[in-house]
């Protein structure tokens, strides 16, 4: 196959990218994105601050721009994200207690109703753990330790067709405290019937040439709990070809690793643009890392 999406499809997987609505009329950008990828995540446009800027007033204009652009080209869309400590609208930031709990539930219901039946998956909860595997302190955590399961139960009822994912960074190394904390939560949810279908590993790698310890074991261990896994926001310092090939191979080696998404198209589009972490350079040319991924797929 000659594109990332087609190559991933050979094994039933997808290859995706994050898209920024503001860049869609850049034809270099949109041409590469539509050619190479078959799964799209909105980089910011479906986050709480974008979708409910004022309490009770939902705004889907930018999210829909990305959704429509993608689906008109036959590309699928992942939803990102519903409950997160960051990128909350101002009105939500100082809320607490039952007021915030109800606002979270209303937000999930409002956004998921709009996209009901349309999205492949939702990152229901994003980045809820500390590095040591304990829960991150946030206004959401302050509403009670059960906030995550309430978010997932609300999401399942709101759109039974969307796969429901927990998404986080620094959960790639199997020996790491945060990985173990998320693992224990998924194990607990599965044992108690809390609806969860997938774990998203953001996969923001920061240099070196080898993968975080036992990366593939992390993928297979989550999968063994009965969830799919996906690499949801991949970028790698200086686009190390060995790390890009290795993370691709690790996903291919795990049957329930369903796809890989890179967090942007060109280096110049990246939130880490000074690290040149993506598969296309600022001119839209394929980098060595692109070839290493394509060959591994
Ligand atoms: C980042 C975007 O790329 C930036 O444009 C924005 O300013 C901040 O958020 N983890 C996530 C993503 O789950 O939503 C973040 O995206 C990167 C880290």
C-alpha cells in the first residue's frame, strides 16, 4: 500500500491524525490529511471549552466543520474529549460538588446527543491520573472518586454505538506507576460492569531510540482485560525512526491494538513544533519516519 491509511487497513487497523479546523483551507495540509489518513480526531474543537463555551449553550460549529470534512472524504472520526481537568470553559473551572457533577453529566449528554451514532469512539475521560498512579487532584476529582465511572455510565446511555475510551499519557511503560493505576481502574471497571471499551495511550514520546519499557506488554496487558487499545496522539521528539517503527510494530503485534493516530500532519502543525515530531516536514514532504512507519505497517 502507498498510504498510511491503506497500509494499516491491510491488517484491519486505521491510521489517523489530529486536525485543526483553522488549517482546513490550507490545501497542502488538507490534501495530505485526506490522502494518508482514515481516522480523524479534532485537535481542540470537540473539547469542553469549544463545545459548551457558555453554560447551557452548546456550539458545534468547529467540531462539525471537522466532522463534515472527514466524513465527506470517507474518513472516520474519534471524539476527543468529554471530561478533563484542562480546557474546561471558564464557567466550569470554579465549579465544585454536585453542581459540577451535574454540569459534567449535562455536558456529556449534550455533546454525545449531537454526535449520536456518528463517531467511532469517544475519549470519555482524559488524563485523570498522577504519575504515581493515584488520582489527579482536580475539580472533577473533588466531586468524588466515582466521577470517572459516572462519566462512562452516562456516556454509554447517551450513545450506545460509540466505543468508550479512557485516554492518558505516560501510560506506555508497563513498570510505571501511572500505567499500573490506570490498569487497576480498568480491571475494576471490567469486574463491576462499568462500561469501558478501550484505552487510549497518547504516546507522546520524548527522545531516545528505544521504546518505554515493555511497551508491547502494556498494550497486551490492557487488551487481556477485555478492552481495545489505540495509540491516540503519537508524536516523537525529532521523529526518531526507530521509535516510530517500534511503536507501529508493537501495535501490529497486539490483535486488540486497533489503530494509531499521530497528533498532527506536518511538523509545523504540531503543538510540539520545535521538536519536529511528526511524519511530514513543514513543506509537506514525507520524512524518514514516514517511511519507517509505512514499512512497518
Ligand atoms: C493539545 C493541542 O494539541 C493544543 O493545540 C492545545 O493548545 C492543547 O492541547 N493531551 C491531549 C490533547 O489529550 O488534547 C492535547 O492537545 C495534547 C496533550
